[in-house]
């Protein structure tokens, strides 16, 4: 398969990137809250949240990190094929 991308894909990628930027503040808050709960559990010698909850919060943080990494990969590919987007003022 050739390394190419349809010009029509640019609009879809731009829309996805805008959506990721829009949710980023909330996602950052979720990651911070998970980290704070995990830290509180560590400070309480494991008596703050259950082990299953601790595992779930860790998985949420990992998923957020993967979301950001995938978002950056989309931005890099978008820029590679179509150039950097112009900043509207």
C-alpha cells in the first residue's frame, strides 16, 4: 500500500484534532484526580482505596497516556502530509 493520504482526510483529521484539544482539559483533570487518589492510597499504606480500584485508576491513567500519544501521532501524520495548519486569529 502506498504511503499517501486523500486530501479529503485533512478535514476529518482536523476535526479529530480539534475534538481532542476540546476534551484535553477534562481528560487532564481525570488523570490528575486518578494520580491524587493513587497517591492518597500510598500515603495511607493502601487503606484508602481497594486494590481493584487502584488497578482501575492506573488503567485509566495508562489509557489517557495512550490517547495523548495516538493524538500526537495523528497530528504528526496530518502535518507530514498536508503541512502545519494555519493559526486563525
